[in-house]
C-alpha cells in the first residue's frame, strides 16, 4: 500500500496538531493547501525550511500547494513568537523582498507540472483594496475580542512592557481573510504553519464555515529547536539565510555539518527526502561510530544540494575539505577568504615578494605564528609549518607571489589548527620580520 502524505508527516514527526478529519481528506482527494511566508527580508532563512518541505511533500503526493508571500500582512506584522512590534515596511521594500523569496520557493516547489502546479500569490492583491468599514462589517463581526485576547501570542505581548498595538492585534483577522479568499479563488481547504499559528488558522477555518458553510482544515508543525532547547537556525554568526549572497553554500553546508548527534536524526526526517530505511541506517551509524559524522555529512549534502544545486554542493565540499588539509589550489581567492573569514590576516606589499621572494621564516614572524626567526626555523624543521596546506620542507625556503592563490593570498598554518592569511596587496605598507 502506498504511504499517504499524512503517514509520511507522522513518521517524520511533522504533526504537532491538526483539525479533525485532515487525515481522511488528504487520503481521499487532492487538496489545495497553503502556507504564508513573511517578506520582512529579501531572503527566507532556515526557520522557513520545515514549512517549505511540508508544501513540497504535499505536492509530491499529488496535492496543490500555494505559497502566500505576505505583501499585505507584512505591512502589519504577525505578533506570534515576537516580543516587540516589528518595524513596518513600505511597499517598495516589500516588493523587493518578494522577488528574492520567489526565487527560493522555486527551489522546492514545481510551478510547471501540469497535474498540480504550485502557485505563489501576494495577499496584498486582495488586502490592499479592502475598505475598512466593509471589512469590519463583513469580517470583523465574526471575531470576539475574548477569543482574540486568549491567543497566546496576544496574551504574551499584553504582559510585556511594550504591550501590543491595535495594528498587530488585527493580524489574525487578516490571516483569516486570506484563508477565506484562497478558498473562494482556488478552493483551498487546508492551511499549514508552525504551532504558534494554530489560533490564527482556526480563525480562518471558522470564518469559512460561517460565511461559506464549508469545512476547512488546519495542520501545524512543531517549532524546531535543538536538543539543548536553542531556537533552530540561530548561530554565533547570526541568521542562516537561504540566499547564497547572505549565507554562502559553504557556510550553509557547515551549519548542517555541525549538527549535534542528538538532533541529526530529527533533522534528517524534517529537512530531507531520504526514506525511513536510509535515515534509520544513518541513525544507527551515529550510535555505532559518532566520530565519523556520516549522518551529519548526509544531512549537509542533501539540504545543500536541494537549495544550491549540485554545483553549490560541490563548492561547499571542496571548501570544507580545505579545513581538513585539502588542496587549496582548487579554490578561488574569494572562496579561500570565505573558508578563513574568522582567521587573522596581515597585508604585505607585493614588492616584498619580488625577486627571490620573502623568507618563510619572516612570514611566520610577521604573522605572529612565531616570536622570532629562530623559533620559526625550529618550527619548520620539526615539520609543523604549512603553506597553502602543504608542508614547508626547508627553513630557508622563500615565498614568491606566484605561489599565492589568485596571486593575492597565502595561508600559513602552524600545527593542526593555527592559521594566518597573508594578503598580497599593491599598496600595503611593508611589514618587516
């Protein structure tokens, strides 16, 4: 028997709560479903991946996905999960953000298949023309203030020092109106989201029942955290974006590669299309040989390829290999800088490398990897010095600009991990060691 999308969601741990009857509806018919995405930036981040994967799985099972890029609600701001009101964006900024988000949605959803093509819609198309008096009369009267005040997102903000503005307080009405509009235009009967959206989703389903006499459904997924309780996607370096100009394929790959053993099985179920047997086998390898990190490499490879394609994955893997002593010559200068972006660097004038070049011992002193030329020479003789990940054999070796990556970068390493980048620049002040 073919596995249903409900069964898949269930074994992947993607169901937090659902309205009665969702399982039967998904098994019985092709459903039109939607998820809203926030256009507060020109890129989505990894926190959007679980809902994106939910839409992609639904489409693969024959259902019709709609992604709302919330150009209208983005002007209001969703209070769910927020402790402060967000800065409101203008129309031009929102339009720019929507263009960036669409590119990322196209990596996950098929907009061209004739059977059940995905759609992207902008709720500003129907929210912007709304007239206040008509909206309050036709929609607002179906919401009680008591129910709105009982929402966790509203209650939390009411208890905060800043409170909640009337603007954000009305957000749930607008989201419910979205659901109603999608029902009218596309026959959409299922809304999905994070667990913090449960109340808003129920409001929309209830509005459809009251105004159209029809049954609509909701399904919410768990909010993703790490095993230690930290919010998923938050790193010391900041947000992990889906846009490669904000978070490069290499950094994106590293984010997944650094997943803790306690999280990797869950993330494989959430964020990849690997089947049960493949994931079970990888989880077994975590138990048997965690030091090999096979599950983390599989996770990083699957998600990076999904978002950045085979070329992006290949670049990320090449750059990652460099961290473990791989050949630097395969990388361009900008890729090297990306790998070593948190490594100290020193700029030296190109003239210092002319003729016979600059002594490697001088470079070790200038970089601070050795306190003196004598110490530098001893390090080289002991085999502990590497230039561009290749061991320096002689303490009298000299380095020329021709050895630099892209003619501009040299990577010095002392021991296993202590790196320093030498930048060869035309106008750098000479540094003498």
